[in-house]
C-alpha cells in the first residue's frame, strides 16, 4: 500500500523559505459534501465541490479509506479529479466490495503552481459504519460502541434510539439474550447490524444494532435514502415488466429519476410512460411518449427532475 500524500507532510514550512506568495495564491476549491456512500455492488467515497478551475492552481484526489480499531488508515480506492467546466461538480471513487468496518472519505488538494503545500491540504469526512448484508451495503454515520450501563442507568434499554414513529418489529427480542444475567453482565462492546424492515418507496428501511454477545437490541435507525432507492428500483422494474404499450409511475414523495430508470425506458422504446407526482401540494403528470429521445435528459450526476420532464414533454396539472 503506497503512502498517502499527507504522510510526508507535517506542516511548518521549509526553513528560511519566503512565504509571501501565499497572499497571491488563488482561493482553494470549496468542498460542499464529502461522504461515504453505497455504490453498485460496493462502497465509494463521494465529493461535491465548486470553485475548482483548470487554471486555479490546485489538483484534487479523492480517497476511500478504512479506519482500523488501532487508528491505522488503509487506502481502499483513489480517484484523481479533473477540473470540470464551470468549476462545480461531483465525483465518486470506483465501487469497492469491502468488509464490514469503519470508513471515511478523504480529499487531498495539492498546489500545482510550484508553491508549498498548505497545512490544511486534505479534508476528512465524518466516520461511517459500513455493514455488509445479504442485500448489499448499509452505510450510516459512525456510532461509538455502547459502554456497559451503570446501576440505575436506563441507557442500556435499547429504546432511546428507536425511531419515534417506527414500532419495534414484533419478532425482535428487545430484551436481549435468553438469560437475563448475561445481559446484565454484558459490556455490549461489539455491535452487529441487520436490516429488520426492508425499505419501500415510501419509507426507509430500519436497521437494528444488536450486541453480538448477548443479543440485546441496542438501537434502531433508519437507513438514509433507502426509500428513494426503493422507489427508483420499483419504477425501473415497472417499466421493464410493463404489459401493453403504456405504464404509469406514481409517487407522493419523490421528484426525480436516476439514469437506471431511463435505461429501463430505453429497453422499452415502444412504451409510453406517464409520471404522476406531487409538487407544492398539487398533482402533475408528465408523459414520456414511446420512442422519445432520452439522451441528455439527466444532469452531470445522472438525475432528472420531474419538473424538467414537464418542460420537455409539456406536462400538466391534474385533478386530485
């Protein structure tokens, strides 16, 4: 594993070097989002940015790193980022099938004009728990292992992290293991995760964090964006499997398709797709006719909003 750029740099500057050029240096690119995300059959680092110009004097590299329990950082993936037209964009590293663990995204910004590196030449995301499941990967913000609760401390009941509007699955052992004494003496130092309720197009999936030793459920959490992913998959499936020459995709919550949905349409050029959705309290319908030209509808990130479809295909407001 090759060393990462910041391993060679501890800041401070070269003795006797004139640092007056810093006053003339162009402003560094702005980082809008730096995160770890599920991606295809693996996991990727993601970075959204602006102000990254070809003549701006900076280069950027995006890393997906694993953080071991002893603090060691292991490089998993790397992608060099080229300045886009306009200076704003989004990039992700190649999807990597990884083991369950803690990960972070790191962005390295180097000077390309011969100047010294700045002390803050890299940015780190927050840490993320990455859990490999039968259905892919679940990525959530990192949570410190729960310590053994003290006497009279109710923090070990497992109820405080449960979504307010999400009832406990009836078949889940909230009280923990079969032997109450095991639970009382357990430090809950190792937590495993599993999905106890799958996502629907209307609701995110629910993840349970359980003590690997005694089985106590320590937390429930929603998996961010899993409902949107379920909606996109449902829409693409409905288009691929549609009978006849027309199908309808309806939603009360979402306002865009991704490239996968348009790929499904491209596989069914004889199909007319009607998209019915709600925007600012009103119902609208955009009709994508059979044989429509689909290339160029999505933006640089691979998404297309329904309001844009309205403009292209003369959408209309419909009655409730």
